[in-house]
């Protein structure tokens, strides 16, 4: 997800030109970081409103790379991403998996019904749902479904978060610019 101040926020770009360079850069860094924090929260809520997954699982999968100001060096670029370490799927145990007489019941979509995975069972001390490959006892495979990264890339969820960023960034930037202008004027 990439957003440019010059193209998406022409009013913010004009305001940057009116401020002293150090005030503009400090306000820009804080505004980007504040907007990313709000976007992360909004992304988590949007994912959890559509998929039946716990907040801690979503939060662990969403990462922010913050804009920085260190020793006179500015980097006004921030990222909200979902890097996947394990591959492109997570185990269905994360979706309210319950043992039933026929197998394991899971509920993946928040507004959807439960689905029974016939012949599946919960193992690994309750951390994984498995299914046998054939009639023999072994081999078994873990039952997987979409990962948070794929939920993150759902068009509806992405558009919702981009709309929030477009609405919030100018007002957050203006608040930070006022703060640093007042701070500069006091000293």
C-alpha cells in the first residue's frame, strides 16, 4: 500500500511549503506515524468484522514500519504491511475449531455458518487441526486456510482502510503542524 503526499494530498503538500523545513519534517514524520497507527487499528477491525479470527492473531500479522527522525536525518516513509513468515496459510484452529462426532467444526467467516471437516481431529496439545491423508493412521496433514496477509489484501478491506487514511491524514498533519509551530514560536 503506497500513498504519495504530492498526488493524494495536495492541500498537505501546499501546507508543507508554508512551514519551516524542520517544522514541516517533524510534523510530517509524526503525522505519518499517527495515521499508520490508526490504519493498523482500522485494518484489524475490518479483518475481524469479516473473518472470525482473534485480534491478537491479526495484530501479530500486521507490521508498521515507522517514519523516523534521528540526528537530523529524516525518513518520511511509513509502511503498513502483513509479511508472512510461514507461507500463505494458517491452521483452522484459529477459527473457533471444535471437536464433533464427525470431525472438527470451524467458523471462518464472521457472518457465515460453521463447517464440519469430516475425519479431522485436534492435536499438538490443542494448537493444530489435522486430517488423515487416507485410511491409514499415518500420514496426517495440517488443515490450513487463508492467512491474515490474504485477508489484508481483500479488496473491500483495503478500500476501507485507504478511505480512512485519505480522510484522517490531512487532519492529523494539520494538528501536528500546529503543535510544532507553537512549540517553535515559544522558543
